[in-house]
């Protein structure tokens, strides 16, 4: 606890990765806490520019001078050891910590700290729990790995409740102090961060620790995460909290009846689309109920939940085609998104941008299997993020494997090619899905804007 508090005693803090959703939220928190804050990134995105409104000094690019006279440097996990700012901090003896460690120092100061983990669904469930908590009058502080339509990636609330998304990349979720853990699923996503499947499962067990653990009963790999205070939720298997009588509703979403410990509680009618959101809502309801929130509050908050940006987000039209963006970047997520959004239809164009070479290489056969049924598919050049080029894990290799398996997938290497292909196919489609965790979202919005200018 002392070491954690020492981090928060640092008054001049520099953040590396100003445009990254998690680092960006931490910079906002630090600025609102009275710190003198600066931040840098290799490009000035809209998110990085927003920090100026919080009094944050922004640097374009990573330069040694940016960290001089600072007390602390907080860096994104995408920053390599060759980063000039990290090297300068080391030379000057300035303490540097990853963003998860700084977040952990913050969450340690709250009476109730809820950390939401899992390879899929974290952002939506975190936002759902936050909306319930807000409706209940708990005034939570929220660190979101996406952007809520109401408060963005960060909500500056009171000091009693904090709700944070806990990413398993590089085991960073183990650095976040919490007394309520949510485990949505355990899947092979960041294989480069774990020595084996057992290492991954053991890490989730360690994450649950001796907290109130709210765990998915439908995920076989979650079975080893159970502790003495585990509470379960499930759609298929018996659990403490269950969603039964699931059906489509007139809002375009799904409705379900919530059962708690075998007793019927009530009906919840979601307005967000996708059957997977029943599972997300169930997880959020289980957490809230265990913390004493009344069903009426849970029901109202979930029924009013609007979703988060880049999760099944309608971003406009190209010609007559509705354009939808989704963050899905793992085979499991892509399968769910495509099913929810009609991606297998001949009248739907799917544009997928792989995120990192390592994920594509490690899960190549899974990507091929899930993308193969899509009849109208474009594979966009890989978003490398933190990685160097690898032919084995490239989007071009993925596209070639798909064609080999019988797909008509088209590979595009740049924005000009993407615009040409989309423009050509837009007249023949009713919907265009832009899927991926990289900059495909920005590209999609630019396409919509430019197409509507030029026709």
C-alpha cells in the first residue's frame, strides 16, 4: 500500500501513449487530481488532443526532453525498451511504471474496487456495471477501455466506488488492486504473454484471489477460477444468476428473465442488439445484485443502456449501405459480431483489419474458420500496434489462406485501395461492417465522410 501511495504522491507526471484509451483516462485522472501532467504520442489523435482541455501539455512524438524534471513516468504497454522517453527516465533515475501499476495505485484507495476481466466483453460489461452504479447513486469513478456515449473513457466520481476494466495482456490485470473481480471468460488471445494454457488459467485464478469473484459458469476454463466466495452467472449452465426465456424484443435487442439463486426476479428488455449482450447484462446484474443494488435500479439501467462506441456502432451510410463499426478482433468476437450483424449475408460487406501479427499467426486457423463463411469479405492490411512486421502473421497471409480454402476474400494494402473496393461494392450491398481493434474505425469514418462528399 505504501508503494502504491508513493506513486500518487508524485506531482509532475508524464504519460507515454496519450492517444491510448487506458493511458488517456489515467492522464485525465491525474490532471483532475491536481498533478502537473504532460503526455506524448507518435500522432496527435482526437483523443490525445482532448487532454489539452484538462490542462495536459501534449508532445508530438517521443523525445527525451519530454520527461525531464518529472517525478514519474507512466507508459503504455505498447512502449518498447527503446522508447527515448523511457531511456531518458532510466538515465535520470526517474521512476517509470506501466499504466496498470498506476491504475492499481489509484484503485487501492477506494472502499469498493470492481475489476472486470476476460478476453471478450470487458468494455461493455464495465460500462453496464458503471451505469447501474450511477443509477443507484453510488457516484462511481470509472476507467473504461472504450468510450461511453455519456462520459467517454473516464468518469470522475466519488472516492467510495471505482470500476475498472482489467486487461490480461502482459498479466497487467494482476497489478490492479480490487476486492470484487469479474471473470467473463478465459480464452487464448494474448498467447505471447503466457507460457502455457495453465499459466493463463493460473493468472485468472490469482486475479480472483480472495475477492468476491463473479465468474462465468458457461465457460469450462473458468472452472479453475472459482474461490471460496465465487458467485456464478450463466445462460446455459446452472448458476447463482441465470438468464432464462431469452427472446428478441420490439426494440431490436433481446429480453430475458433474471433468476437469482433459483428464484425468479424479473424481466429485463435490452435495447442494445446482439444476443451476446444478454450474457453481458447478466454479468453486470450479478455484480450489482451481490453489492445490494435493487432489481428495479438494475432493470432501468440495463434497459436504458446505449452501448459504447465502436461496439456495434452505426457510423453512417455509404450510398444505400448502412455502415457499422465493431471492435471484434479475436475469432470468438468476430463470430459473435458477424452473427449479430448479419455478416454472412450476400448483401453485407465485411471489412476486417487484423490486429497484431502475433495474434494472427497464433490463431490463423481459427481466423480462417470464422471468416470463411463470409461471402463478401475484404481483408485490410494488418494494424501492427506494438509489433514488427511478420509475414507469417500478416493480413496478406491470412487472405491467401482464406482464398486457398475457397473464399473470394480481397486483400487491400492501403486507404486508396480500400476506398476503391468499398465504393465499388457499396452499390451492391445493404450493410458494411468494419471490424477490428486497429485504425479501421478511423478509416471507416473517413470513408463515410469522403464518400458522401464525392458521391
